[in-house]
C-alpha cells in the first residue's frame, strides 16, 4: 500500500462560524498545528509515499498550506474539486491518479490504529475493507451490521443506537475498481457503493480499539484540542538492526542477503498494533569502511519496508551512524561521533524527531553498546540474546 487519499472537502456546517472562513480539517488544535497536521503525520508514518488531499470548501487554503510539502519520504499533493460531487465524485476527480489499491480517510476524523492491518482484511474480489470502532452512543453516526469479517448491512442514524454500536471509523482500504459502481454525480461512496458491495458480500471489515475522534461538533473539536497533543505523543521501541532485526552476514547491505531473525517481522507488527513507534537506530561502519554507500543502505531499508508491509507492519523511521574512528572514507572518519553507539546521540535525535514519550520508551539490541546508549539516552535497555524477538518485544511493551 503506497498511496492514501484524504477527503477534505466538507463545509463543516455543524461547527457554525468556526468554519465560515476556515476548512474544518484546518482548524487549530495546538498552536499552529491544525487537525489535518496530526492526521497527515499519522498516515505518513505508515510508509505511505503519496497522499492525495482532495479539497473542496475553501480549498485554496488547503492548497497553499500543503501542496508539494513532504513528511519524510511522503509527498503531499492537493487536488481541488471543481464543484462538490460527494465522496464518490471526489474519487472520480482523481481516478487517473489512483493506485489499484489505496487507503482512503475522512479528513475530519482521527482513528488511531495500524492502517496496514487492513491489507490482510481485503480478500480477492472485495471492493474494500472498513475499519470499525465501537462507540458508546452511535446516534450521530449510524451503525454497521457485521459478522466474520464481513459487512452485512448499514443502519441509519436513529435513537435506538444510544446504547452503542460498531461504526465505520472513516478509514477504508479500497480497490480502484470501486469507481465502476458509482452512479451519476453527485454521489456518496458510503451510501451508494458500500451498500451494493455489502449486499454482494464484497465488503470486508475489522474492528479496532484505538483512539477515535470526529471533530464535527464544537464540543468534539474542543475534545481534540484537549487530547490530541497527548494522544499522539507515543512511546518508541528503538531497535538495533544487524543481529536484532536481520541476520548479520557481515556488513549486511545487499537486498538478497536480507534474512529476518526469528520473530522479527511479528515483533515490528506488535509494535505497530500497540500504537508505539518502531524506530531503527543502527551503527553502519561499513559505509565508513567503503564497503557500501548510504544509497545502498537506504535501498536495503526500503526492501525491509516492503517485506514488512506485506505482513501489515512498518518501521516509522530509520536512523544510522556512518562514522567510525578507522574510516577509509575521509568524510566518515570521527574518533568519537556522538551518534555512534554507545553514545546516545542517535537515540536522542530519533526520540526528539518523533516527540516520543521517553519515559516509556525502550531500546532493544544484541550488543552491550545498545544498552549503554539506552541508559545514556534515558530509556530502558533490553538485551536481545536470540530466540523469538516478538516475545521479547511484547514483554517490553507490557512492562512499560
């Protein structure tokens, strides 16, 4: 899954004057941070390389703030609708840009779970897969009827849903072929297409328990202002690479040499599913020794991401230290670089970049230098001494 589409076209009429001159997703949350900033960061960290923002109401503001911007390796592209055409029409407008399978999100809600987990829900022949969330009062959302990972039907909003129901959380994994089922514009993909797909048994679903917020009301917008800065400050599992995540064949850098340690892929998936950050912090002296380049290392990391994505997992960020006292390449010669473990510099930068909750974070590695770096950075250090890495990771998370 490479691409995400975020719908930011609604007028936000229930918010009254707050959205008269500001698109709902651009409402301020914390200082200059807007609601959409939080959503974009969360999407991009899943290894998504392209986000299409489909902008409608006051779309010039969305375009000015985001078009052409990048979050790490993820590029943001803003496409403005010529006129409102519903959620289905918004997709029609970008049909030629869509990947065969893409993630779609509502731009006015924040549902925090491992988005890549939906890839295992989408079966051959399905048009889409929905992420569901239980809410205690579903009257303003409507509800879903589902069984065994299949959406059976949808219920309209009514007073009988006051005691709670499974609702659509506004995150969908869709096939591009879903557009073939759209009727005349304007149309709603939820009301028009999803009903057909459910009736035909072609709409999957999975339930998730992560934080959920819809800013459609003044009181829920205030809730976001109170909660989002705290909720999105995540603890991190800092992972050594060679001999911890992958088998070390000696300056490992070739794609064909990637072999995971036992339980490594499941370990990364466990970190993702727990809502923690997965950050790799690795000494790479082979670069300093002239054995391979940083570009070759990045290609190796990209291959790791592809294999992880196939298992519904991802690394949020890779950090490396190419410096070494005995470097052959002059650029990388440094007697005691602050990033080279056991020094804590690389860990501190990773934690700072992601504004991680340091007090709950943990470093896992196979070398004493990993544990020393963790101690100096103010995080727990856990030694990996072989065996199932996922068991060790789950225990470390549970002990936070």
